[in-house]
C-alpha cells in the first residue's frame, strides 16, 4: 500500500490508512472535511478483508455507491493479509480506487 500513498507533502490533504477491528482489516482514505473545523477529517472506505478462521482465508470486500460492502467477485478470497494489500494496491478492476 505504500506505493498507493500520496507523497509526504500532500498527506495533510489526502492520505491512506488502515485499521484492524476484530477479525477485519479496513483500508480507508482520509481527507479534511470540506467546510468544517480545520482539524476535522473524513474517512472514505476503500477495501475490507475479514478473516474466516474455520477456513483459514480472508474474504475481500469493496464498497459500492450504495455504501454497503460487497464481495470482490474477481478474487473473493485470499490466503493472507499481504495478498489482500497487494490485490487492493493493484486494483486491476478499478473497484477500490475508481
């Protein structure tokens, strides 16, 4: 994901980050709120992977215009978080970054 991050001097205006919640990893974009307090930020989801312990795989999701998570049909499952990050970074079907 490092190659997808903007240059350091642009990161106050737009950046990528991730969070781990339970068994899920979510990648999101961070931008300042357009007409709000200077320090207020807005997060836009990019991709999510959830670990399925019983099968030892990560299910991959992307968020559509309906703001719901949908299975990423070209590659709905991967074996590792590294494979997930690579898949999102490549974005071969322009689902994650448009």
